[in-house]
C-alpha cells in the first residue's frame, strides 16, 4: 500500500511539473495572441486611414477633371475667337490694297 501511495505521489508530482510547463506555454501563447490582436488593430486603423486618403484622392480627381473640362471649353472658345480674328484681319488687309 505504501508503494502505491509513493507511486501516486510521484505521478502527482510529475503532473504538477507538466502543468507548470503547460502554464508557461499558455502564458506565452496568450502574449503572442495579444501581440497579434494589437497588430490587427493597427492594420485596421491604417486601412481606415487609407480609405479616407483614397476618398480624398477621388475627390481631387473629380475636381481636376472638372478643371480640365473647363479649360477645354475655354480653349475651344479661344480657338473660335482666334479664327474670327484671322478672318477679320484678312478682310482688313484686302480692303487696304
């Protein structure tokens, strides 16, 4: 009977050691998990910032397109005016002869 008790105590001692190493591993895993969760939060924040940046860039592109369209219209008007002035100048030159 005494041998059985010694065996049981030996097994309990062995189990305690195993549990100690398991606790260490669980603690290590917990720290890794916390670090990964923090990294995910950082990435989410960066992604949100990029979404805002992209939205701002889209707005800038729309404004630039509008400005280019206005410039194209102004250029077309100037070309038309230039053509009219060329005709007027030619007409004046013919009358001067």
